[in-house]
């Protein structure tokens, strides 16, 4: 007799394990073929100042909007409490309605502080020994670039249902008021 926990963890699959392996392999191929563009996008994000305070993400959001559109994201929408503090949402849509997964990343950074303390200019991203250096590279502009391209990889695959939303937010580094606003202004 199966336990209730065992029954709860068994759910019908719409794809065979081989189908999942193929999807994963195809997504990894896509990402490998776009590795240079992904890294260049991360570098462009780092090179676009967005310190908070004072807080002004318009340029970095505009750059992100262009890239999402070029990669096939749909339903691009900006929402803002203040004009200088926009949030951006884009969506990769599957073949039919279904579950929604939302990935969220912020595009503001802490201020650079005393720039003489930096080994390199904080807004001149440096790739050294496989690592990206610059203000926001690790928190979280590099992560945003990875999320954006991972979503684009899904958009190239035969995803039968559901969608992936990318939320790029302002004001995480200081108050985090914009993420709840962004989520509250999403249409189902």
C-alpha cells in the first residue's frame, strides 16, 4: 500500500524523461551559443550606473527593455511609483496557458563609495580569470543577465504550457518598496 506522501509526490508528467533531457540539452546549447552575448549584456548592465541612493534606474531599465525585446520577450510592461524608479516585466509564453514562474532581480546597486578604493573603475566591467568585476556584477546584474538569457532559451524550446515572467526591479539596495508594487500591479 502506498503512503499518502508517496502518492502526493507522484504526479503525471507531460513529457518523458527523455523529453526533459532533450529540453535541458537544447536549453544548454542555446545558452552556450549565446555565451558571449550574455556576458556582454552583464557588462553593459554593470557599465550603466544605477546607485541607490540617489536612485535612478531609467537607463538600466531602458537597456534591459531593448534586450528583452530583442530576445523575444512579450508583454513588456513598465510600472513605477516614481518616474526615475521604473520596474520592468517581460514574459516568455508557452504554447498554452498554464502555471507561471516569475524570476525577480533588482538593477540598483549600492553607491560606489570611495572610488580610489577600487582596483578597477566600478563602472568599467573587467572580465578576469572567468570572473566579472564591477559594481553590481555579483549583486545582481550578472544574475539578471543570466535570468534574461535563461528565459530566452526557454522561448526557443517547445514549451507546451505556462509562462516565465522576468521582473526587473528598482530600489532593492535601500528600501525594497518597488517589488511589492510591481507584484501588486501584475495582471493574472
